[in-house]
């Protein structure tokens, strides 16, 4: 089995991707400092897959500790780099924190990959690299516009770093530009479980419905959209996990056409915030208490994807829609104990 290093492996997307990797015959290893995640996620991975996954609890910005971890392995075939701070609003308030963490962690990981001769890297990018896109849906050829937040800027800069390193070092790197990951594993055993208060819409909805929050705030209802709320492309976390596994296989089988490529990962449909709430109410039968609040700094008005490139080259297509996302997220919320 090919060993794969997963940074942020105890986090939301990382833990679900580890499940997909195991089910596809890979042997994942996790690095996660648990700043916004729990090692219990890997216990759930064991319950689902029957496979134990080791986590190295270090900060990727700590270069000497990272060096020590890499020296424990001589047979890592690829790296999937998830670990990063990711709250748009917080990045506006604390830009230096985001620049230091997200960029230094990537640089340290790439330094070790180069030292150990690891030639296959998949980077967790974001649709925020497109900024306020005006032509929708966005494709991989859509121009990067000014980032709307320091978080988005770190993703843009990270992509440029990877592109340059792939050209200079000859490594193979993919940037997967996610849209809005949501939902939970179909078993109901694993889902989104941040250590700090959730900011993403779907867990805010489910926590409100479960009585953990007083209300769900819709940030703005005066945007130029069909109901005034922001439009997003919500992709089920297991579809996203499957895309990472397919992307790794794509690299390892030398199917890539250049050293650096980018792929959009979304379902290709825009859903407004208010439509998301309606979908939750429809599939769960729960009436949600929500209120309209002011616009949130750093939010783009509307964005959704064209995923034709991933379909053609990775053989990937999303299987789940917004109703599946809400149904699985609610099941996880009812079962969640960490």
C-alpha cells in the first residue's frame, strides 16, 4: 500500500479523505496539531474502516518537529496538505496570523517534501482564489481577481508558490479548488466537529436546530441575487474526499499533462443561503430559527463551479446534492458527542 501523508488529518475534510484513501487501498498518516480538531475523528475512522491511523501532534510551522516526523518515514508516496486556518472573517481581523500560519506551514511541508524526494503533492485550495467573479460558473481558466480576504490571499499565494516549485523542482502538484464543503459521512459517525465555534453555514444551521445556538444569522439579504442572500456551491464532504483520492491516483499513475494543474471541485449549482435553510427544513422537518444580519466582511456575492475538467481528467463527478448534505449533517448533529 502507498503511504500518504495527510496534514490536518483530524480535521473535517482531512478525516473524511482518510476514509476514502483507506477504502481505495492507501495507507494514510496524519499530522494535526488539534488546534481546531479532535483525535476522536480518527477513532471514528477506525470504527468505519477498521484501520488505525497514526496522528503526529505537531504544528507545521515548527520546522524542527516537522523534520523529525518526516525522518520517521522513507516510503511516503504523496502528500495531501489540508492544514490551515480557514475562517474568512477571522482572517480580516487577524491577517498576520493567517499569513504566518498558512504560508509558513506550506513552505515547511514543501521543504521536507523536497528533502525526502516526495514528488506528488495535492494542495487544499479554495474558490476564494477567484475573488468577486462576475462570469459564472467559474472554470479553471477564470482569472484570479483581488482576494476578498487575507484567507483568500493565502490560497492565491500558496498556489503561486506550488506552481513555481513544481516548475523549478520538477515535482507534480495539484491545487484542488473547493467550493463549500458540507455534510457528513453516511454512517452518521463522523462529520464537522471544529474545536472553536463553527462559522460555516451548515453546522450553524444544525447546531441552531439542535438548540446549541439561539439563532442562525443570515449575513445580508440585500445582495443582487434571486432572494438577496449570497449564492454558494455546496459540495458533500464525501464527494470532496473521493476527489482527493482520485487526484492522488491520477498523479501516481502519471496521467497528468504538466507538473502543476488546478481543478475545481463543486456540484456546479448555486444555492442561496435562504434556499439552504429551506432545504434543511424540507428534509428534516425541523423549523429553523434564523434572523437577517448585516453583510459579513470578506464574503463574495455569488460563486459556483464548472467541474468539467475534473470529470474529464480525474473521472470524478459529485454524487450528492443539497438535500443529501442537509440530511447527513443533521444525522451527524444528532449523533455527535465530541
